[in-house]
């Protein structure tokens, strides 16, 4: 009878814990704070966790009857931390279990400043159940910022999660010297421990550097984006100016559009900023004319030029070409070979804009827009050069510059230099991987010209110590030839991998899996930092690192957390030393 009563009591406690886990999971997925400033019984706001438990009690018959024993303390601050930690550990255990079955993985890392600490986001990429997956493995605080310390932290996370027996095929970071250095960087230190882990410079950062270097090399581009930043600041920092801008748009019958702030790390914002200025150009010019402050007069003088409108339309066209590649590189499922194919397509498209036909079309389009805004077309007369500058305040370069006054000068001095610089940057970058291994990865992609090239595939397999059989390649060629004739051939590397039978093509499937596992970018780490900004607000600065890591895992991996079995979390919670005597039962199904 005593034993039966004890089992019944434990089952009730576990049933109560299911409600606690449900509330913990909800707050963790949404990134909401748990604790309140005053959690006493007399408080009108005891925090989200206790308030949710009280609200749940109003509708749940079990909670209305059940009164948890005082010695359990399942809603205390310590219990909350334990439950949050158990939820995060279960999510991580699922990720590690999938990685173990996959056998191959790649590691991605990035660091960011968080108030007075430096956080290192460690993400992993692997292939599981026919899909490419990228997940957050850890959010760790680093005390030293040298390459050796960061590499040691990465290795500690691998050891902590028992991943030493798996093969790390690649590592992806940004282009900072401490990360990318070939002799003293993180990638060099990490390769001493994992020789097969090739380094891939994040392609999203590479594309950003392409556009940054393009604009730095063309003075007119520097002036344009400086002007856009000035216009944005003028209308966003002052509520009076902002309201005036909105009212002018309504008066002119324009669709309400907000100006977009420029970003030096996310160049997709630059296209949005250019589009916003072009859509509201008439409202901007009218507002600047009406306000008449010194800054407004200066901004209008710079914007009320044929050359400024030409530059806006030119960059609208050029940045629109790269916009799709920006979005593609953000996708978790994109592979290296596919990214290079799309990069080359963008490069070829930009080369197609280096023509007299496009230059003439752009000039005529600018002329039409300037006509609607009463902006005069530049004349052919040379500008008089001011020689004495003692009474002037100079904000831009005062050196000699060719006057842009005809379609030829615009083409020669602005359009063609920008296109040439972008094409040159695109062709020089995106090549951090060894040429032989890169050809091997491309040989796994059905869209590549060297698809299923035996020499290239064997070089890739040799690097990762895979004994690739020639017979498998020959049979696979005929197999996919028949599939293509039937209209169901593979369209990309992932579909190719899923069509390969692991019993019939074991070594070839492993080789393709390695190629799929190599990351293209470290954008998953960037997304983790976005979650960090929501979690670690100025009201939650007393949070310890362990709790911050657990909440970050719960927030970033919310889909996996939502599918998690409550009984698994309870079993982990019950295994804690201080819980064994009150919750120990055989693991539930």
C-alpha cells in the first residue's frame, strides 16, 4: 500500500511537471522573460512564468485539484533554471543524435559583442533524413579574442557534445584575420586537430565585400550613398521632418513609403534605400524646398542633379541583379556548387550591362525622370573651376574631376567603372576552397559541366578517406541517364543524394553527402545573434551565461523544441540529484 501510494504521488508530480514544461517551452520559444521584479504573493505582476501557471490553473481541472508539496518547489527560481537547462539539453541531444547517424558534419562560428561580453555562436551543418540541416550547438562566452582561444572553444564544444568520433568536413567563418588567417587564424589551428576540415569564407560576407569595394573605388558611388544616409538621417531623427515627409507623400497621392537606413554589413538594405528614394523623390524634393534649413538646402542641391538621379537608377539596376544571390546565400539548403553556378550567372548578367545599348537606355530613363521633376539635363559647357577656397567649407573631395555632361561621359566615367569593378570582385572572390576539391564538389551537382567526373569525384573522396568505387560511378551514370529520360532525373545535389541507394552506392552516396555538408555561409550564426538581441535586453542583464545559452537554444531551435516529448524532459529533470527521491520512475514511452 505504501509503495502504491508512492507511485501514485510520483505520477501526479510528473503530470504537474508536464504543465510546467509546457509553460517553460512556450516562454522559451517566444523569447519572453520568465522572472518578475516582484514575485511575492501580493504582487500584481509576478512574472510571465508564475502568471501563466496561475492562468492555466483557472482552466485545468487537474491543477485546480492538485497542490504540489512544498518540498518539491517546481516553480522556484532554481527549478526554473533546471527546467530551462533540461529543455535545452534535450534539444541539443536530438541534434547530436542526428549528427551521429549522419557521421559527417561541418562547423560554423561567428562572434559578436553583447554589452560587456563577447559571445561565440557555434552552429553545425549535416545531412539527416534526406534534408540538409543547420542548427545552433552552443552560445559560449569567450574571454580571449586570439585565434588559439577561439579554436580551443570550438574544440571544447565538440568534446562536450561527444562529437570527436565524427568527421568534420568543413569550417566556415567570416573573413576577419583572426578567423581566416592561413597560418595563425582559427581555421589553421582547427585544421591541426581536424585535417579534413576545409575552410570556406562565408559567401554572404564575400558578396557584401564585393559591393563595398565597388562603391569605395568609384567616387560618385561614395557620394551617392553618403547622400542617401544624409537624407535618411534628416527625415528620421526629427519627428517634425518625418511628419512633413509623410504629409507631402499623401498630398502628392503617393503610396506611403518609409526611407531605409543603409547598412555596411547587409547590402540588401542599399537596394531598398535606393528604391525608397526613387519612389518618393518628388516628396523628398518638395519637403527639402519647404523646410529651407541649411542642411535641407544642401541635401536638395545634391539630390537635384541629373548625375544623382542617374546614379540612383544605375545602382537600382545593378543591385537588383545581386539581390537574388543575397537571398540564395541566406538559405540553409544551398550547396557550394549551386552557389557558384548562381554567382557566375550574376557575373554574366552584369557583363551584359556593359553595353552601349544599356547605357543609352539608362540615360534616356534618367532624362525622363528628371523631366518630371524639372531637373535640368547637364549641358556640354565645361564647369568653371574654383581656384580660391579660403571662404568655403569643403565636405567632399575637391580634386579635379571630369564633368559628367553627356551619355558618353556617364557611360565612361560612372557606369562602366562600376560594372567592371563588380565583375572583377565577383571573379576574384568565392575561391577560398582548393581548386581540386572544388571541382570534386561541383562534380556532385547535376547542373555542373563536370557532373560525375570520375577524376574529380575521386580527388574529393580521397581527401575525406572515402574509398570511392569506380563501378559505382559507372552504374550511377547509367541509372541517372534512365531517370532523366523518364523525366524524373535529379535537379540538384540534394535530390541526387536522396535518389542514391545506400546499399547499392555506399561510397558514392557518402561522397555526395560530404559535398552537401560543406557550408556556403555562416548566416545561421547571424540568426543566432538576432535571437540574442531579443533575449539579452537591458532588463535581463543579470542573466548567467548558462541560462543565456539554454534560452538561446530554445529560441533558435523552437521548431525542434515544440516537437520534443515532455516525458523525455521530465526524465532528464528527474535524473538530477535533488529530484531523484521525488520523481524517479522508469522512463515513460
